[in-house]
C-alpha cells in the first residue's frame, strides 16, 4: 500500500528519500512503507493550515462542528475496517481495536458540544458604566505527534477539539503504524472540511523536529515515552509554543486483604496484559498488602498461564504480539534484568512460539514475584506483558511506595473498604485513580490526567482541558459614555 500525505485537501506524494517498512507484528507481512517526510513537507502542510485558518476561525462554531458530525457517522460506518487495520499494523486484538475506535468516536461526540463549551463570560458594571468580557479565540495552527500503540484513538484526544474551536491542524502518526490514519483521512476527506483545515504528514525524527521548530505551529500535543515527552516539552518551550506532552508510566495497583480476589485477578490481568502491556495505563506493579499475597500471586500466575496469545484477528485470542523485534528483545532483556536484581520468575513469557506465527514478535504473559523496589526494573517502564508483585504489611507502606516513584500516570486499589478506598483516593499521587478498576481511563468529557514525569504541561487532552488548551482568552474592558454615543 502506498502511504501518502494529505495536504490542502489533496493526497500528496511525500518528498521523501527514505522509507520505513510497516510490518504486521504477528505475521511479519509487509503492509507498506512509511515515507520519512522532510521539513519541506511539514512546511507545505503548515502553510496550508495557515492559509485555511482565517476563514475557518470566522466560521461559526455551529457550522464548524457539522463536518465533525459527518466524520463521526463515517467512523461508525467504517468501524470494523478501521479496527482490522489497527490490529494488522499494531498487533492488538480485534476487540481491543474496536474499543479504541469507540473512544475516538466518543471524543468527536464531546467536541461537537463546542458551541457551549467554548463560551466566554461577561460581567456588567464591573465598574460604573464599564463591562468586562472574556472571549475564547483559537490559538492558530496546532499539531499532534502520535504514538504507535493507539493509532486510531490518540489523535482524537486533540484534533476534534482544536478544529471545533476554530484552529487548523496537522497530524503526524507514528512511523510504525501509519495505515490507520490513512483510512481515517479518507473519511476526513469525505466529511467536508475546507481544504487545509486538517492535514497529515508521515515521518520520523526530522518530521517531528520540523513541527516543533516551525514558527507558524502554535501548539503541540504528544503522547509517548518520558524521554521524548521531556524533549518535546523543552523544544516547544524554547520555540514559544503551547505543549501538552504525555510521558511514560509504571502503574501500580494495591490489592488489599479484603479485596474480591477472583474479580481483582481478572481485572488486573486484563489491565496488564491487554494490548500486550503496550498502553500508558497498563498495570505494571502489584502491591499486595498483608495476607493478600497468600492468594493473589498464584491466582494471577494461573490467569497468565491460560491467557490465549496469538494473532489478534483470530477468534478467541486474548493477547497479540508486541510492536516489533526491537521491542520483543528489550522486554525479554528487562525480564532477565529483573531476575538478576532478585525477582523470581513465576510465569516466564520469553521465547514464545505461536503455532503458524512462529516468527511473530510475541512475548507471553509474564509474572515476576518479589521485585526489589530499589532496583532499576521497579522504576523502568517495560511497556510489555509483564506484571511484578511486591509485598507490603500496610496500606500506608504501599501508598508511600507509590508516592516515592517518579511516575504518576495511574494507580488503583482493590478493596471492599470505603475507608481504604478514600485514603488511597486522597493520598495517592497519581493523575488517574481507579477504585476496583484496572484501567482508570477517563471518558472523553474528562481530562486524561497524569502527574509527575508522566506528563509535561498544564492542560491535558479531552474535555474542558482540551478547550482551554486550544483557545486563548481575550479580556475586553469596554465603556460607552452617553456623550460618546452618536445620536440619530
């Protein structure tokens, strides 16, 4: 499949001299080649967005959301095809891909409420005869630099809100998974947006740097590793841009002695092994408290052993491959490092061979017990299907361990005690907190939060945070003395 850029309402062949193969991580089938677009392609897209901005900004909000409504309908009509493409290039199961597309659609639904969400405020007679008004106006040309693990969802955390608020937009998908956005932009092309309002440029590091450094790009949204998030945050700040950069995670879950163990094992397994552990809200560390360690670890190990791993398009498969060979090698190396640091391998997912897909990039579910918190692995985002258990005597000890970590994306607790749940909710230093929930993923009308080194910026994606990020406030103070009023 030929992968193209989409600029000024047209499919455009990139000016690329280098290409990157797109490989199905389960079958190793070559699906296409990502063009590594140079800076001139970014400039063409930004120029198109800049040219479209004045007219789009002046379009009433009620009219701006009409193509978003049409895009929502088109996504629903093409739901299964988009999900299948995501599974083929990303590796997750078909049900996981369907869930991703559903979340993208939910963000479109929320963004269609922009006529009310971006309303300003007015105070009459803030002083005698003086009124003060706060207006929200668009920022300008904005961009998303998207990760590989949710190619169909994460651009929709940002783009619908930005466009509905009157901005124009540029999306740069991960070079590892460009095909989902190729299909989505076919639908964007049908939805009736004016030329230049939404643009697509494929590429890698050079493309990213061109976006970060382009003077006409006013705001950048990013999701990925902490190292890259920090780089993007720093570079955007140096270039005077707004930025929201979601980084890495090492998400803990506390299992209390009074938890429903059977339910907790199922939910935590789905959290840690769903999408092969390649999601920023995946559980990674399990903190068992008191007697919970006597039953939970072995029950978790059994759940890991029976989880069906294979090609995500096949029925009954519960976990697919990791994204590529480098990722597989890195994950298996980190498992060994955990062993070297003193952890015990309860279930070993290394060296996985899946019948009919023997060459695929598979790592089976893995369980490590007794991971030392002072070691490197307890602080390293594995981004693979690896769950590690650590045992504590008290809830206070477990919360202290959470709060001493450098990440703060998500934390969860499993308990039947309202007091324990409230203590966790109140004290845990995480941006997304789950109570008897394995993936505390906010719905589209709430911000996708994240604290500490899991997020760089002030305003998150989704909901009103997105409206705040993609608008700038203008305060107008006005007075109209009677003697200045023209008489007719």
